[in-house]
C-alpha cells in the first residue's frame, strides 16, 4: 500500500477464529478484501470451492486501473477434510489402494484419505492453472507466484500439527509464472 500499489486480498480461509493470526491482520490491511468463507471459529467446512476465486480474480482483471495491482489469493487448498475441497467432477481417485503403489500403507485403512487428498490436489492444479490462463489473457506485464503455506502429513494422518512435526509437513510447491511481456521488459530479472 505504501508503494502506491492497489492491493487485493481474496481468501477462502477463515479470517476470524481459532486460527486468526498475522495473515488475517495483513489481509485486513489490503485496499480490497474479498472473503469467500464466512466461517468463524474452528470450522473449516467448505462454503465455496476455491474455483470461486477464479471468478473474483477475473472481475478484478477486467477493471481498468491506472495503478499497478497485486492480488493475493489465499486458497483453502488441500486442508483437511480433503473430501470437502473439490466438486464431484474432480473425484477421479477412489477405491482400494494398490499394494504395488502404496505398499504397507494399504493395510492401514487410509484409502479414502489418500484418494480424497489426491482429488483435492487435482482440483488445486485446476485452480492454479486457471489463474495462470486468466493472466495470460491479459496480454500485459503479469506474473504469478504460487506456494503453499504448509503441507500435510497425509500418510501419518497428522495434518500440519507442528507439535507432531514430520518432514512431510514442510514439502511445498513453488511456482513462478511470468508473462511474455514481463520476460521481454525485464530480461535481466528473468
């Protein structure tokens, strides 16, 4: 804001409640705060799938502005309960896990958890790739930086409980996408 950049914060996570933290404080400092999830407390039930964020980003991109803009997107992503994070058409993984792929894990009765997690990841890929496609259509200097705020220990059924830390909780993706216009204008940075 102090750099005279118009700031947007679109979130599908709780802003008020048990996990209300510095992220919520930062979100409230944006010029425009769009909260899709109105839950309060410890509720993480899906009210809208993350795909609703695509619509909001497209609304912002369709507005003319004489300022530079930054849009922060805070997805619900792959938070537990994984089965609630995607619409039915993204239910591609289901059934019994194959021993050839999952080994001894197949004996732990975690088929639904793993399948739901994989489906939530598949849907998350759709959301992120759709945001990139929206930026590509702008035909201007744009970029996207994507990373998760944490990972989950899905196999150990620990989520991201830091009191029971495992390395799986910190393995996150990082994606940087830059438009051709950005690459041409800022060759030395690219």
